[in-house]
C-alpha cells in the first residue's frame, strides 16, 4: 500500500538481491558495529571501495526528492571530499567533518562519490 518509498521497495530489493550470509564465529559476544550509516531512507549507500589510506563511498538519491543526509562512519576519518565518478577529487570539494558526520545534499537521483581519507 502507498508509494514505493513508503513500502521500502528499494531496501527490500537490496535485501533480496544481496542477502546477508551467516559466518560461523566463536560464542563470544562482541559489540554491534557498523562501518557506515546514512540518515535518510531516500539515500542509498551503493558501495564503499577500499584504497590505500582511504575509502571511496558512492551514494545516490533513490526517491526522486531533494534531500540533505548525514553520512556517518566509525572509521577514523581525517578528511572528506567529493570526487568525480573516476574518483578524482573535485575542485573545492572539501567537506567539513562535523559531530554528526559529513553532510551531503542530493537532488533527485543524484549520484555522489565521497573520498574519505583515513588517519594512520
């Protein structure tokens, strides 16, 4: 019922096409951990690629809306900047690191690539 956004179609499609795989582990309980989170359900974190001393995160707006979203990470980020689809830093691309993470602005269906330089 309702729109595809309200029904969570995109999240359900990802869950179907990329299911979680259980991996046997010891019985020791560890704290819950997530490398990334995004504050808006309209923004999909599509991929995160590991590079020497950095990570490139690619996100897109999937609901056809204009939205601001916060990208949060538990990684030790030293610097964040926008980059093009070839992962080259864009001119005046530096993004401020704030308490809530990195603030990103999306127009309908916009793709953003963010280069996160990590502390050693």
